[in-house]
């Protein structure tokens, strides 16, 4: 797979910026709770928010509480749990209704997690995920169990980097970006979305449809993104060079 060219410097005047969190703004940790606030990132987000006139949103698989904890509350506009929860710039919340299959999925995944201390269950309220970064030998079992539960409950299976997540049918990251772009202060700007995971592909496709472009962070792969950056450090440097 050919490498993507690096993105041009971000322009404050006409851009709307959408950013994934893990693997994009912060390095991926073995456990989700191990990702902590970082002073450099906090200062950068403050500058971006002011310079972009508020046209800044985080679009992440994290919960809103986690986004606010890691980013120290510097970003109001946010789509959490892959789009199932969205907070507008005025603080208004939009949440997908709870799914009846979530409790059953959480119980089954919880029982499986008890069999290995390297497995981790993450209950996000709107979805439930099993992490196996610290128990890679159990990855196949975890994936098969998640697939079985998706088929039995009607939940949607969402693959991630060393994680399988079960979520209700509902808005994606791309749907959230579309919703943001239809409202001030985003309306009329050129959307740019940076993300690292396959869960970000809906977002890449949506910004392209709206006349913008995606930036893939990490190893090259088949993607809807037009540009690429190697890692979190490159993302931060690119954002710090914006003008």
C-alpha cells in the first residue's frame, strides 16, 4: 500500500477541524484509563479553538466523560461513542436510545473477561467493548464471542484496534460530522478530519463528500483519506504549524 502525502498546513480562515482522540491526539495505551491529560495538547486545543472561531470538534469512540477528562474540558463540540452521543457547541446533547441487547452483551462479555486478567471490559453506557491488547492470544475467542452476540442481539459489531465493540444501530462518526457542519460555527467551512482507525472511515468519506479531506494517522491502508501522517507526534506538529 502506497504512503499518502502529508497534508498541507491547516488554514484557520476557512477550515473546520474534526479530530479523533486515541491514536490521533494521544498515543494508544494498553488500557483506556491510562491515557491522561497532557499540557502540550491542552494548550494546543485552546489555540485551535480560538483561531478557528470555535470550528473544532472531537469525534471519538470515547465517552463524553473521558473526552472531557483527557482534554481537560477544552473542547465543547464533541461526538462520543462513535457518534451515538453528540454534544453541540451550545452544550445541547443528542443521544441514541438505549438498546435492549446491551445488558445481555455486557453480561456475556463480562463473564469472558473474568477468564483472563489481560482482558478488559469497557461499559460506555451507549455501547460495550472488550479490549484484548494485553491478552492477544485470546483475540480470536473475543472476536468470535462478539460476533455471536451481535447476531443474537441485533447490536452492531464495530471492529477496532485490539478491541471489539457492540453498539446499537445509529449515527456514525460521519453522521456526526454532517450534523456539525449543518450548524454554526461550522457551516460553510471546509471540513478536515484526522483519525487513525477503521472506525474513522465514515468520517473520511463524509468530509470528502462535503468538499474537504481526511488525514489518516498511522500505517498506510486502503482508506477514504487523501493525506497521511505517521503518528501522534506528527499530528501535533502539523496542528502547531497551522496559521
